[in-house]
C-alpha cells in the first residue's frame, strides 16, 4: 500500500524527539491511526499548524512498520474558538480522551467521526460542560458499553431505582442498592441521561436542567468511565484546575 489520503481529527499529540510529534488521528474511513509528523514542532514546518489537538485535517500518509508518516496536511478547521477558551479547551480535551481511550485503533467509525465534528462545533458555541457530558455518554453507547437505566440489575424490578452500580453496569433499586460506593440516582437524572443518549448533534434541543441533576449525572458518567477504563481520565484534573 502506497501513500494515501485521510480526513481526520487530531485527538492526541505527544512530543517525539526534539522536532517531531507522534499524533493519534481519528479518521473517517479507518478509525484511529498512529502517525509520526517529522519536523512538526518546528514553527516553519508545513505540518506545525495542523498537528495540534482538535484540528480537522486532510492528511497524506505513508504506511510504516509501526507508525504511519504524515507527509502533507491541509487544515479544514482548526477549531480556534475552542483553543482560545480555557474552559472549552479543558472539556474538549476530555472529549478527545474519552474517544481515544474507548475506541480501538483501525476500527472504522464514520458515523462517530461525523458526530465528533458536530460535537466540536457545538463545544465552541454551547455550554461545554453539557456538550462534554453528552459526548461521553454517547461514545459509551457507540462502543456497546451503555449501562442499564430502566430496571434493577440485581432483582429486575423497574421501580424504586435509587442508586447506580458501575461494577454491575446499571441501576439498583432501593433494596438492592445499599452499598456506600454506589452513586445516588433519581428519576430526573435517568430521564436526562436518556435524552442525552438520543441527542441529535446537528439539531440539539435547549436544556433546562437543575444543578443537582447535572452533578449527579456527571458523577455517574465519570465513575462508569473509570470502571470501564480501569483508570481515571487525565483531563478531569485539568477541568478541575480551570474551574478553580
């Protein structure tokens, strides 16, 4: 296979030596691709502008034994409004980290790619906290990891849902969910998460949500992500720092 083109979003960037960058590209047709961008750290390099987080690019890639090599790069959208706002950037980094951690390499996800572009566009306009939460919840669903919210995962009852157990992958009733490490959940939070799972990124609704419901939903999603990944997300610390 010779040189080929790919439309992609840069979802991870690492320094590689003195002047190069190792990037993770989330492409429309081939999913995640690890690639080396030689000289991308040099200000005058033609790759410097494109090989940055959030950049929507058209790249020319040369196959390699371990990593592909970025030969050319055309920027379609730099999402500058995200990069110039610390809060939006922090939540955007969370969105990219969720995608990067949950999606395997070389697994085509064209629908998810389109959703990512729409979500990043919304991130630059709407409440970044809500956009990031909706994104994480939908990526879990796309990867087949959606937890059960409509009945108790222990006894099967569909009423009196009171807590969420990440280890069991779903909600628990008042009787079964009595452990301290379980997350409290109420009907409003369940309804909110169900709305997020069906959210149309091209035509999102206006949200009216209480602070307590948002906090409860965030805790549930973060706890569940940590359980699925078996590790915390690095970007959450940046969000906390920006919040302070």
